[in-house]
C-alpha cells in the first residue's frame, strides 16, 4: 500500500509551498478552463522540487501525487479526454488560493454579474409567495439562501475591486516594450489599445453598470431596485432584522462603485499617454513592485522580520544614497499647554515693547576694531548700561542668546563687544528679584555679514526663590 497523507497534512503542504498551485491557477485562467491537466501539474511539481532538500522533495511529491489528492478530497473529479487526464480541484481550495494572491482574483464578466442578478430576482419572487413564518422551514431556508447569496456577491465584488486596484501593475506589464522598441511604438500602441479596451469593455464597464443604481435594464429591475423591493417586503411582514441587514448590504454594494470608477478613469488616462510617459510609468511601477516585495517579506509569521531590508534596493537604484547624511527637515508645531502660549505671548509683548522704545535707543558711537579687541570707549558703555536699566527681561534658559536677539537690530553698530558688555553688566547687577546662573554647556552664535562666531557658556536668568517660613516665637 502506497504512502498517503491526510487531507489536513496535504492542505498544509500545499500552503507551505503555494507557488505550485499559484502557477497552475494562472495557467488555468489563461486557458479559460475549469480543470488542471495532470501532465502540467506533474511537470510543475518536478520543476519546483529540484531546489528542495531530499526530505522536503519527497514529501511534496507524495502530497501532490494525483492518487493522494483524489483520496484526500482536494481533487473531486478526474476527467479523461483527448488522451489526457484532467483534474478538477475543490472550488473552496481554488478560491482560498486566490484569496492568498490578489493577482489571481478573477474579474467579473457581464455574464457572471447577470447570473447573480437573476438569482436575486428569483429569491425575491419566491419571497413574495413566502409565509414569513419562523415555523415554516421553507421560509427559514429561503432567508439563509438570501443571506448567503448577498454575502457571496459582496465578497466577489470586493475581490474584484482589489483586483482592479492592482491594474497599474498589469498596465505596466502590457506596456513593457514601449521603451525598448521605439521604432515599433505605433504597432505596439495598437495592440496595447486592443488589450486594454477588451479589459475595460469585458470587466470594468459591466461592473460599473451593475453597481450603478440609476441603471435601467430591459429585462427587469437592477441590483439596488431588487434589494430595495425585498427590504420593503420584509419590513411589511415585520422581519426588521433581515430587512436592516439587507439594507446595510445594499449600502456596502453602493460604496464599491467609486473605487471601480477611479480605476476606469486611470485606464482612460493611461491610453492617452505618450511613449515617454509609458516608460516613466513602467519605471515607477517596476520599483514600486520591488518595494512591495520587500514589504511582503515582513508580513510573515516571523516576529523578527518587521523592518524593510532595503539596503540592496537603495544601493542598486541610487535613489536613497546619501539620504541619511542629509539633515532631517525641522518642523515647527504649536504646543498644547497653556504655559506654552503664556511664554509665546510674553515674548511677543517684549518684542513689541522694544519696538515702542525704538525712539529711546541710544545713539552709540561707532568704534573701529573687531569684537575681540575691547576698544569700546566709556561713553558708549555708559549709554548701553543706561538702556539696559530700562530693558524688560524674563526668566530664560539662555540669557546670552536672549540678549543677542534683543540687541541685534535695535542697537546701531551692534557687535559682540556690546553683547559682552551687556552680559557683564547683568551678571554683576542682575534685575531685581533675579539671578544669573552659569552652566558648563557651550553654545555658538554667528553674526553676519562678517560671519563672526562667538563661543560662550550658557547662562540662565532665574527668579530668586525666597524662604518665607518664620521661626516660631519662644515666649
């Protein structure tokens, strides 16, 4: 007796090595068939397992053996025709494999959509003659059938939307030769136009018509009219639970119209592209596909793979080389606390006070020499000290930078020597109720146009805290 696997073990192996069935489903869709030829499956399994180890190779080949697939119930029928064996897999297995790969979703055709609509019309007609009684098994079965068909339709349409939203990659594949053969561009564009028009007319447009609530059909009501009539029928017979559920389903179906409409607009826009535009489009889609592949590698069961490993991608494209050496742009955001706004308004008041006191700014005598050569005369210092006596200051974490901002632009001929004089004055004679604290942290100031630099110790201007506690009287 030959070795065989259970249904669970066989299914587990199929999903551990999904590329085999992925390729078979692609070939099945390409041939527009509902079966997989046994010879194609054997060839694919042999080709795939060449790179596996001995143990894994033997297990996969045993699991994908036709007898094992048939005994485990994953293949429901074997058809012998034209001298070959054709395997018909479980629809549940094929649909589950399609759900694992968005590129395998099938576009809904006009025939399939009309089939769903005819089925819903039949359910409505049966519902009109139903008893609407919970004790009637025919009514309960009809209600379950209605729920199943509506849920199946919503699922198919959502898959179709996801499939259509990946149409950018499909358009890039169709136009892949545009940049490589410019001399054959006119012939290529004609073939491309025919393929995209077929895609639009056979899949996108029928779905738009099916989901349009204003559509008028010659053979009866459209989708939303059919659902609305069933909602009214259920409400009139006090089955509000099913009526509400059906109403929510119609809203979900109506919401699927806009994304499909956006896809239709993208196709129309693509058809108007030039050869250069197609080449740029393909380049973007090519690198976007590489980034998506890197992202898919993080969506595994391994908790360690949570970051994109894009080092090779960055080096191969050159897009991101040197980006880490660039300084990240700084953003300015308003704070949320009341103290932040109090500080902001206080700073604005001080600046406005300086502007109002512009007429009181002393006319300081210009002197020659740099700031490092202390040649500021006594008259200039005295005028600066008199102005500092009237200057309003508030507690700050960097007194030097605060003074620089207040003096620069207000004092004619301002230079770092004036800043040193003002700082020396405040250190020795701080404002009433305040003190200057010197730290060991260094900062740098620059002044245009000479680009002079001033390295200083950071000083804080703080409010003096006094101890108001009194000693107790000893009578």
